[in-house]
C-alpha cells in the first residue's frame, strides 16, 4: 500500500495535471448527464471557477454527480461578486455591479433570471435544490460592504465576515446535497470562519502590492505593527506575531469543527474537503515561522488533487 502511494505521488509530482485532467473529464461527463439543457452555462461556470477559485473547483469535483453543476454555479456567483473590487477602477462601477446582482437574485427567485450565464445557471440550481435566498443575499451584502476596503477592527469582525461569506457558501452546498443537519451546519460555521481567517493571511502579499491592509487593527496595535510595514512586506517579529495570532484562531475553529466529526452525517463529509488546502496552508505557515512573505508560501500545492482524493477515501475533514 505504502509503495503504491509513493509511486502515485511520484507520478503526480512529474505530471501535476494528469489527475486533475481525469477529474475534469469526470465533471464534464456529469454535466452532460445532469444538465443537458444548460450545458453551455454550466461550462461557463466551470471555467470561471477553475480559473478564479481553483481549490474549490477541485473540491467540487468530489461531490455527488447530482450537485456538482449546481455547486459550481454557487461558486461562480461568489467569484463574480468577490472579484468586482479588483476589476473596476471606480467604486461607483463596483456598486453598479452589485446592484445588478441584487436585482438578479430577486429575478431568480421570482422565476425570471436575466440572460447571463452565471445567473441562469444559478437560477437552475436555486429551483432544483430550493436554495435559501438568505445565504446568497448575505454573501452579496458582505462583498458589497468590502468594496471600499474598510479595515477590520477586530478578529471578531473578520469572523463575522467569514460567517456571512465562506460559511454561507458551505450552507448552500449542504442544501444542494439535500443535507439538513444541525451538526453539519455547526461544522460549516467553524470551517467557514477558519477559511475566512486563513484567506486574510493568504491575501496579505497580494493586497500589499496595492497598498491594502485587511489585518485587524487591534491585533496590529497589540504587536506594534504599522500598515506601512505590512505594505513593505515586513518579515520581522511584529508581523509574524500578528500572523501567528490570526492563524491560531483559524486553527482553533478547524479543531472545533473536527471535534464533533462523529456527529456529522457521512453524506456531508465531501462538502468539507476544503479543509485539506486550509490545513496544508496552516501547517506550511507554521514551518515558515508564520512569515507570509516567505517564497515557499507562494508555491502551489501540486499534490492537492491527490490529497483531496485521499481525504475523500478516508472520510475525514
């Protein structure tokens, strides 16, 4: 068994796209089978998520066939609104895009989706799985609130943001799988919060290029870290201390979610495969002494497809 795994790992290292390609072929087969009448819209969502949210693209491929296209539509909706800030030059243009999506949600739930690929595919998912408008609206509202790059004052504010975005996406995924379970929802809440905190850390180098700092102000003040130091790419102790504190809170949420895994129905486990890249990042961050600017932190995990496959077989999160 161990020898077989080492052999497989070796093949993955030499050709990182082979395993992913087989998963993509599996998805495309599922799309043709499940959503024949909307294949072009579904393909649009697939490509959008694959290019903009690759980790969740891979995670989605391990879901049951009946839910893959719908979850990709949900993720594509998230990509559409999450990237508004980076693709518009004027804040008012960003607001205009958010107005479009707010009106689109209203039209989707009234049965008249606009002629836009993501909106049409999301409409299909909403009516197929009876998805809650509440979660989609919360995601939209939080993304809109962040258009002006307002800072987070506390870690709790980041957790609230994560609950309304990352956790809401997980709630919607559970709905797409037809899972209604309080323990699964509880796990989704903690995993989403862990994701949100980790995303803040992962985005530090990118945001620094644009002189944006999304770290909680109270934690920065506590450790004597200035926004200028963050923008400069500081690798000094104050910077690492701030990162450590946020990463520790993310790890705590992840550990809490795992503490009641036995109470979570097995059908919900594929929804939480996103804990694999999350856990890998936090472990690597620890090895790099919580230096987010360490070049090792920028390397892609070429073995992620295999790790997801292995986690799915072990039925863990």
